[in-house]
């Protein structure tokens, strides 16, 4: 297991930040550009080679996203309605994963088909700007965990802005 950290700007019309390891070395770079409709984020590795993009699909009752990896893989993400708990279905490489979490404590777990935890995402509540800690338990799901942090952050921002 290893840990990653993401600290975003306080004002997020556009957001460009690094996801770092425990020694504060960049592992991923996140680039979110301002769009009037939809949501589009590009993620690159430490050498700034493109890895994947996260796009919101509009015109759905519940938030729906697609992650398009440079190798051609696609991950589909669909939120489900649930009170007090966040439940999100993930389809990736023919596998059904899910994200579950408590919206009040901002703790989320990514589970595989056999209910094994492969990653965890925690949003730090008392931090300047949005700050996330990602625990990567299964290294094969590191990119999935970073993509899910981006999606969870966007869903939380949308919910907070609607109130």
C-alpha cells in the first residue's frame, strides 16, 4: 500500500495541481480547464505524458462520467441515488467495481467484484482548499483511484453548489 495526496486551489474555475507521493514528489498532474457545459479533466504522469481524461456525460438524472485511457480502455462511472451514503458503480476492463462512502465524513472505499478494498479516498475537512488522501491498496487500481478522486470531488462540488 502507498499513499497519494492531492491539494487543490481554493478558487477552482480552472484547476491545475499535482498529486504527490509521501515525499511530495509529483506522481500525477491534473489539468481541469473551464467549460461552460460539462466537465473535462486531463491527467498526465510525472513526465507529463497523457494518461487519461475524465469527462462528464450530460443529460442524466444521476451524475455519469467516462474515463478514457491513452491505451484505449474506458471506465464508466454512474452514481446511484442513496441517502447519506454515496454509491457509485464503476465498470472497468469488464469488471464491476463500486465506490461506497459516507458523505458526512468524506471517506470513500473502492471495492472490487469480490468486495475487496483496492483503494480508499478521504477528503480532509479542515484544510485550506480541497485536500484528498488516496490510499492505493492494489497498485493495479492506482489510476482508477485518482480518476475516482476527481469524480467524487466534482460530485461533491456540484452538490454543495446546488444548495
